[in-house]
């Protein structure tokens, strides 16, 4: 899928840390956030990412559980996001996630199309995860494994063959 004027790709990924964000058990993860966020911001196709005043999103608490963390971003197109996730210095960090993040039974990553200029809310992202978990991939919430084109295009979903451990489910 190529850059489509009028549409961008949004993503959410959530996790439950093995310990409170201030705990030394997750210090390695917390210590890498600034670098990974800077890498995202410098990546081709990057548009926006969720962040608090501290510069990351870990201290935002969309649920009462302080160990539940959320990350969201918007990219020009799926290829830009795919390159950042699977072909950058982000990939080896993600491969180590079990050191700091609990295995989840539900979907933890979802993609969806947003109109250019739209900044999705955390509730919108959590709703995309819920739709993906409840109904499976659809034009409203999908993964790299079952990617749908932007609204107005009728083609079958595309499988970009991501690594099995990075498809939005544990």
C-alpha cells in the first residue's frame, strides 16, 4: 500500500509491565524509551505520537492499573510504520519485550486508517483493540498480518509477513 493523500495509518500497542514503571525490574525498558521515541520521530513517514509532558506515554494512565502502558502513533502509510517496527533499532528492543512485559491473552496491537490531520484519542485506540480482539481483522482494526486498504479502496487484505512474535498477539 502506498502513501494515500487524505489518509494516514494509526497504531496502538499496549502492554502490562512486569512491575511498576519505577521498579528496577523494568529500568532497562524505561531507559530505552527516549531513544526509541527519538528514532520514531526521525523516521521517514512519522507524523505524531502520544506523549505526556515527560515526552513519553508511559506515565499516562488510561486504566487504574499503573503497570498498563499504552503507545500510539500516526504514520504517513503502513510501509513507513512497518519499516520502523521491523527494520530499525526498534526491532531488537521489541524482541526483548518479555524481559519487561507480561504475555497478553488479548490483542495488544492494532492498526487503523485515520483522515490526514486527525489525532486519535486513547479511547479510539482502545476501541480499535477491542474491535480487533472481538471481531478479528477488518477495515476498522487490523494488523500487519491482515492489513486493509484505506477507506474507499476495495482490495483484499495484505499480509506483510511480519515476524510471528510481532503480529499483535502474544
